[in-house]
C-alpha cells in the first residue's frame, strides 16, 4: 500500500490540526470539566448544555454558525479582519477552530467522568488540613482523575482527526491548505479514485480503533 504525497499531506495536516486543537482545548476543557464535576453554581445546567450542544447538532449547523461568526462580516471574524487584516475562514485557523468546537464536548465529558469518581471525602479532608482549592486540585483531584482525563483527551484528539462537516463549511476543501484526511476521502470519492479512498479509509479506521481501544484501557481499568 503506497501512500501518495497528497495523502501524506492530508494526513500530516490532520495530525497537526488535531494536536494544535488539543493544546487549545485542554486548559479550558480542564476548567469546565472541574466546574461541572465539582462545583454547584447558578447556570450549571446551561453551561453543561452549551458545552454538549456540538454533540447533538449536525456538524454542518455548527460549521454554518462558525461561518457567520468568523466571516469578514461576523462579530469575531470582522473584528479580527479590521484590526489585524487576517481572514479566518478558509484558512488552517478555521480548521483548528472547527475541530476544537466539535471535539471539545468529548474532552470535557471524559474529564467530568474522571473527576466525578474522585471521593469528596479526600478533597474535604485536604481542605480541613489547610490545603487551598488550587492545591487540592493539583495534588488530589487531578492525579486521581487522570484516567478520565487521558480518555477524554484521546477521544477529543481522535474526533479532531476525523471531523468533516463543520470543517468543510468554515474552512473549505483546499488541497495542501485545509484538506484534512476526512476531506481528502470526500474528494477521492467524488473523483472516483477508489484506491486512494481505500487507503485513507483504512488509515482512518485504524486510528479510530486504536483511539477507542486506548480509551477503554484507561477508563475501565
């Protein structure tokens, strides 16, 4: 099975985007996961619903909403374009933002699952001994929840690798620039390049299987 340069480019772009997306998502994902798992506050249900919306919304809808926000006449995209002269849509930044939005709920869900399993008794005992909330988080909550955190991270990363609908809406399908592996499969199908489709589908399936296997290993042990 020989992979063509175009397929290598699509695969490397997918990995690059997924890694950058993970770097961007992880800090807010850790914060949101901790809030949802360990805190009670007004609007908690609303926050949880908002975070999980991309899981149930059609990806095309999420992509269209991002297109409205990030376009030159959008609230966010218009400000960036007028201030810095940078157009976000149909760029690699648009790909990163799209996959981040779609995969963020999976990352948060894994973190919440891991942190909910941490006994409150241990955290309360640390607080009564004078530990600050910050110290309790880094010395008790996070270490004991690491399996869920790793599981959510793997799922978020793998989802980023395979995202399609939102990406094609807000970033287009530009070979060498915004064409990820999923978009390369879409193009190959339309062009009738069966051999390329088989190779890319096989790679995607292997990556998805490994990601799910690793998640099960970490979360169910």
